[in-house]
């Protein structure tokens, strides 16, 4: 089964949370952890990866926390997944040309290559402003779901 890692899922949820804040707002890790139901220790690892790729900025001290370095519309889901997981490969034969000696005669290889290109293109098109806007509509139309959680909305 193809599945994103927990790290990638947590990264997407945390960037979505930050995308829903007013521009420039610094959020505490504890706030994001509680709101998005992400273990704090895991969130710290995710933030390190996102910081190394220039997606967020972490600040220490009494005014510390994290903030986005780019506008949400300039951050793709692909950017966030790559920051945490590295390159996306739907099959081993796609890791690099010639990884599998059967590539030139394998129709499955061609199929996987085509699917991977389409999949990555969709992830690159999906940006966090669109996801944030959608999240606002979903919450507005499903207030009972949020009321069942002890999680503050942004």
C-alpha cells in the first residue's frame, strides 16, 4: 500500500494551520501540536526539516515560535512532502534511470513513470492558500465536528 509517512502528514497539517493565520503571525509549537493533534516531539522534527527547506522560520526565546517564510499560495503540497520525505518514487524502478535493467522493455515501468509524473504535478499544483480556504468552508459547514474536539480553531 502506498502511504505518506506520519511526518509528511504532520507537516501538511502544521503548514495548513500556519497558512490559516494572519500574515506574519508567530505560532507556538505547543499551540500547533494541540490544535492539530501532533505529538510535540514529532512536530519539532518536522519543523527542523521544513526550516532546512526554507518553508518556515523557527524563533527561540520568549517571543519564539514558528512562522511561514512564504505566502501560503507559494507553498505547494509537493514542497512540504519533499522537505520531510525526500523525493517521491511510486516504485523502485523510478529511483534513477537504469535502476532496473528491465526498464527499456517493461510496460509496467512506463506506466509507473507516467503515474508518478501526474501525481507529482497534482501535488505541485495544490497550494496551501487553496487548502486553507477549503478548510474554512469545511469548518463553517461542519461546526458540530469541531465541537466534539477539545481543539481551538485558528
